[in-house]
C-alpha cells in the first residue's frame, strides 16, 4: 500500500461551471462533434447523469461524422462496461477505417486484453501499433503490462516501460504499471529497493495527475 498525499478535487461549484460552459458551447455549435464528445465524456466521468443521455450524445456525434476517429474511440470506451458486443463493433469499425493508426490499434488491443482476456489478439494489436510507431508510449506500456501480467516476464516488461517513459516521462499508465510491477517484485523478493522505486514511480504519477488517484 502506498501513502498518497492529499490533492485538490474539483468542488461542486467548479463541476457546475464546467458543465455550464460545455452546455453553452454545444448550444453555440450544435454540430461540432468535439464539443458533443467533450460534454459526453464530462458527464461520464464527473456526474451521475443517466447513461441514455450520454449514449444519445455519442450517437448524435456519429450521425454528424460517422467516420470521426475521436468519436468512435470515445464511444467504444464508453460502451465497454455496458454493451460489450456493441463496444467491439465500434472498435472494429474504427480499425477498419484507420488500420494504420497506432491509437486505434492500441485501444482495441486494450479492450481485448481487459474485457475478453484475448491475450494473443491484444499482443498482436500492440505489436502492430509499434510496427507503425515504435515510440508510441501507450502501446509500449500496454505491451509491457500484458507481458508481465500473462508471462511474468519482468525483464521484458520493464524494458517496454522504460522505453515508454523515455518518450513520455509523465505517462501516467506507464508510471502506474511499472510501479505495480516493481511492487510485485518487492513482495516476491522482500527487496526494499524495489519497494522504494515502486513508491517513487507512483508519486510521480500522482504529481502528473493528482485527481486520477482520488477515490
């Protein structure tokens, strides 16, 4: 267990102000898909609004721009814990439209890993993403995490985490996954060095984005 310093959370007033700004922006530009997706994502993360309203926003955005990569990606992520079949359909649609986009490939790989435990399919997609963009930190992180999780290959996993942090030293998923791996090693070996390194990485993640670690 790690000690996490107290950090700032948005107040109810700040949340209302953000929602007001997004609502106004949508009224001024009702056909702007970025504004619609931003509103849907905010409602998904920060409020208790009903899921049908959020799904309707994504559906509206897709009716305006059916092939918009950002809309497809965000909609797929939204659906993952609600409608696995439709989520996979949207992921596959994004891959069909953007077969050489490392972000799309990585997102679908993460879905296969986390939702279906299709490790072989996930590994294939992460490697496809890296064949296109070898320095893409999210693909490096997810491949490293998969290798540690599935094969307990800490050395190879660490190599991918280090490559990801070389490209993006504040990459939160990588900092968290690398920290978790070192914590595992500390538990297995009793090494205080691994434990200290794990804590340092977690605190770097907290410094990069404190609200991620607030529950």
